[in-house]
């Protein structure tokens, strides 16, 4: 018996590895020490930090991979995973700098792996991130036929004094939202359930300016440049990345004990795509807000006197106020 | 419609998160800055390094999860993923120090997630590694019923001068192997294919001192303490972690262009489990050596005059010699 008869092709894996080398290398700076293909990637760190902190986060893109498979378009998943993980590191207060990826499937098609890793490398280059390495795994028996998972880990290094200090968050602080770019990477199992139940066609434009499939594949937005730029002018006390659990579960993650959020649902316009999902699936408002980002991808807390400074500098929404309490209370429900 | 009807339970995820908190925290030292539950983990780095390098690697445990499912025992998978990723960082020359995990399944059972993360935390504590965070994902539609994937990312920080310098590897250097602890985390798809084809029973002891299932679940061994200890006495020029691709593909990864390995198959005794797999599956020697570790989990290159020093200090095998050439040539085939 041979390994390939068990559904695992080392040759296909070697083919994938050859195809992705140039993309990985394209993210390498003069600081990279080991070339692609070593057991681990290595890179020189800045040695001038007085109190260096390492920030690290792992996440996946969820079942968005199935939409990509249905449309045969995998490249934008790269930005999804890089930005999703990058925003988590950013939420602590650091710039994302070093990334590894994991691509797994029942059967690996080298051209699909290449498309995904090419997208990852592009997204890394845009943000000055080094793609340190990655892993591809062929796992018949674990994954369904032609299905993929895509996972990433991001690391940042920062001066400790640069981390957001959420203990400074106070009653009355302003809560500001930054627009998302669509569904990002959370809630796709519910989206697909609705698509199936209503017999929706991913290739049709349901009066939203783009086909449903294209809208659903729009990549997770990154907020690195916006937030790093804003920090030069504004004291940000906390940042919440709106991922699984929506505004309802993610905003409270940055609060100290005893504080909550009063969010005004009139503070932003819920994008057409989310309205469409809600109508087609007959999803309650409550469920929408704890499943999807509903148009808000990142939430900031700033002192109330700095609110207008933020609102005038970047596209953003006046969502509400920090209050004594717990969790999120919505008004204009 | 609700998210839970699409097969994704935020409540189950919250239950998992509650259960694993204490295990994650048990790995936290006084250097950890952010508590569990933040968007990313953060930890103070040593600030006394003159030329710090960050080393990073991602890997999975492959379809070994299926054996764990079949036996209903998940805890040892934690050591598998931590040691697998840790050995990759070690192969570059650094101690593994910071880890994140990713556990995904069609449906998440909070008690299974807890068992896995508990095992991860134990393995981290044994090696002084901080569990920086992790992600759990429920992905009906991507994973097969009751199947799991388990992925990890390890980071190490080292002085640049501590990285192995494989450009120093020379013709005539000694190649030494360290024993593995079984199949580790590569080749399980072929093992399961053979188990099915031959109607083998995981609960039976086929004269190997332990049931087949127990043997197959033995965790990936870690080599951190052995190698870090050995470095005090011996110049290690290169280290190869024997993972997917076996000795055949992994040993050459550490060589500079123009050098290869002459490996004496009489240099170690292939353990019973691998002999059993080979017989039951009628697998060729060549296929065995490029699929499984065959009893050798880590391979070192040292100057030939240091060979006996290594062999006398730790349990190890005299595998062969570095030669002018390419890849691996086996003798006593």
C-alpha cells in the first residue's frame, strides 16, 4: 500500500510547496534570516525597544471557504485571514508584523493552494507583514469532499506602553464604529443556510449593486492604517474587533468590570446585504446583532471630548456611550 | 432563523471558553500582560538580547484526531500539537516559548475542547511555554460528522548567534538520530487505511506490549530538554525534525546545496509498531521511509569527532555520514 492510496499525495504537497515559494519570498525583507522551506521561519526583531511585548492571535475564516469554492475564486480569502488575524493583534494595540498560515482540505489542489497563498502574500505586503511560513495538510476523512479550512496566526511586537489600557475606560466615554466591508469572516454558516433554504443564486444581483456571491466574498477589512494613523491625534482607550458574537459580545470584551455600552441603532445604517440576509432568513434583530458585524467591523472607545476629532478624521459612526452596567444595551431597537 | 439552527452554537462556544480559561491561565507567568479572553494574548519579552530573532512555525496533528475519536481519548493530542510545533522551532535553534492553538469540528463538544486544551496546557507547563490564546470553530459543512482538526503555532525568541548554522555542515560530519515515541503526527491516513483494509481492532494488543490504539495515540515526543542540554557540550550544526516525508525528505532540508546523507538502515532497530504497519499494509521500505519517522524523531548533524560524545550522553543512534551528493542514500537496504 502507498500513502497516496490513502488519499495523501506527498507529490501534490511538494508541487504546492514549489508554487508558493515565490509568493512567500515576496513578503521577505532584509530582516528575514531563514529561507522558505526550513522547519520554522525566523526574522530579526527590532532591538531598540525598552519594554518589548509580544502579541499573538490565531483565527480562521470559517465557512466562507465554501462560498469561495462555489464561485471557484480563492484569492480574496488571503486578505480575509491576514486582516482577520491582524485586527485581533491591532485590538490589543500593536501593529501586526509576522504571520503563518494553515491550509487544509480533503484533497489539495496545488493551484488552489497557490491562489490562497498568493492572496495571503499580497495582503501581507500591503501591511508590511512577513509571511514566516505555513502548513498545508491533506486530510481525507476529516474534511468533507472539496472543502477547505484556512487558519492564520499573527504576531506583533510593541512597546508595552503602546498597548491600549482599557482600565482607563470611563462612564461617558464615546463609542465609535468603523465600517465593515461586508460579512467579513463570521456568520457564514447561517448565510449559507439561508441561501439554501430560499434557493438564492450566488450569481444574481439582488439589487445590491453586485452579485450576492461577490458581496459575500468581499474580504475582511483591515483597520491597521486607520487606527495607527488615528493614534497620532487621539487617545484610544479600547478597541473591539467585531467578529463572531457581533457587537453584542465583542464590545464588552474591552470593558473593565462594571461598565457596559449603550449603543444607538440609529447611529449607523445597516448595509443592504445585512438587511437582505435578515429578510430572507427571517432573522431577529437580536440574532443579527450577535451573529454578524451588521456593518461595523471595529469599535473604538475614546474620551468624549475626542469624539468629534475621530468622526471628522475618518469615516466612522457615533454609536453611543460607555455606561455603568454590563454588556450592550441597544436603543432605537 | 437562528445561528444555532445553522449548526453553530455560540452558547456551546461560550461554554467551551469558560471551561478552558483555567487551563490557559495555568500556563501564565508573571510576564503575561493580558488576561484570557482578550482579542490577542500578550507577554513581556526578555529585553536583554543584543540581536533578537523571532522564530515561528505552524503545524497540525493530521488525522491522528480520528484515532482519538475512535478511542474517545483526546487529552494526549495536546502534547502532540505542542511538541510537534515546538520541535520545528527547536530545529532552527530556539526554545519554543509562546503557543496558540486552533480546534475545529463539525460540532464542538465543550468537554472535548476542554480535554484537548487541558492536554495542551499540561504540555506547555512542562516546557515553560505560555499558552497565549486560541480559537475554537464550529464548521458544519466543512468537517465530517464528529471529526476534528487541531492546529498550533509556536513562537520562540533567541539570540541570532544561537540559531544552528547549517552552512557549517561538512562532508564527513556525523548524522545521529534520536528515538521517536511512535508514529508522532504523520502518516495516520495510511495507518487508518491499513487498519480498515485488514480489519484490525484498535483495542487488541498484537504482541506489541500495548493495544494498537494506545500505541497509535502515544504523543509526539519533545526534544527540547535533550537538545538544549546537549548544546552545552556539543556543537550541533543542524537539526531535522522528522515529520511528513520521513527521514527521506526531512534530513536533506538542513543541508547546504551539494551535500546529502548516507544513512545506514542497520543503525537503529525499526520499532515493532512500524514493522507491524509495514507487514499488515504490505508497504515498501521506500514508502515507509518517506511516510513515517520509522523510529527516529529528530536527526542531528555534529562534527565527526563529537559523535561519540553525543552517543554516550543521550539515547541516540549512529545513523550515518554527510556525503557529497543530494538527498538520502540508504545502505543495508
